[in-house]
């Protein structure tokens, strides 16, 4: 089983999202591809590779995220010295992405999966996959 994960430096929710992805995708193994459709929605594309079909889901977007910085300020008012801390917020464009691939054999049964992306991009897939994994816990 191939799993490619490239987390971004900015993580929004800890490792829970990636473990939800992996646990849910593992539950899909051996299931009909319709189970993936029922949980992830219809794929954005598919392609044949030999006798197998690779189904793909993807997200790619940019959001502006706040970045806060602080600095020490010193000066004088008349002859009285002062010091203080100033805080500034700037907005930084942050890229989010996630690609999920599920491979089904000619019988439509899921036999492999892989994904890559960062926490913000994969969150929309991790939520339903996490629910699926929880529903299959003993």
C-alpha cells in the first residue's frame, strides 16, 4: 500500500486529521468503490491503469491567514523615557491542497489508496473518513 503524505508547516488541527484519513481509507480496503463515493462524494476524475481504475478527489485553494508579530518600542516624551510592546497583524496567503486516489480492481473492489496534501486541504476528506472509521470500530 502506497501512502504519500506531505504535511504543510501550518497545521490546523494536529495529527487527528491525518489519522482520520488513514483510518478511513484503510476501512475502504476490500469494499466496493460505491462506499468511497458514499463517503467522499463523486470523484473529480478517473483513469484506467491496466485493468484497474484510479479514482481521484482533489482540493486546492488559497486562504489569507493572520500572522501576529510583536516588537519592543522605546522613546522619550519630553525628557521622560518610555518603553512598551507593540503588536501588529498581517495577512499571509497560505496554500491548501489535498489529492486522494483510490484504486479499484476490475471487479470494483478497492485495493489500494494514496493521498498527499496538508491539513487544511485534507480536512474536508478527513471528516467523513473519520466518521467511517469510527463506525467500524468494535
